C-alpha cells in the first residue's frame, strides 16, 4: 500500500473484519477517512473526513483534484 499511496506512510490503517477492506484513519477524529486499495481510481479516494471536515493535504496533493 505504501508504494501505491505515499500518503499512507505516516497514517494509520484499519481493516474491516467483515470484508477485509483497508481504511485510512482520520488523525483528527479517529473516524475512517478513506478506503485504500491499489485498484481504486484517484476520484474514489477522499481527501476530506466526512465526520469532522479534516482535509488531508498529502491525499489532496497525491490525487491532484482536491475535495469533491
């Protein structure tokens, strides 16, 4: 994951026990910031936490699109 998504290097990943999907944890509130998987397109990776509005600048720089 770290090779595909450089923004994961300093973050924390959680895995869903039901389906095995991996999610990046929001450093501000501890909620799930975005799903992380090598098959995801850039538009499928969120750079803003839906719980608290935290914007991850590393994801925003990586996807080159910004918040959706």
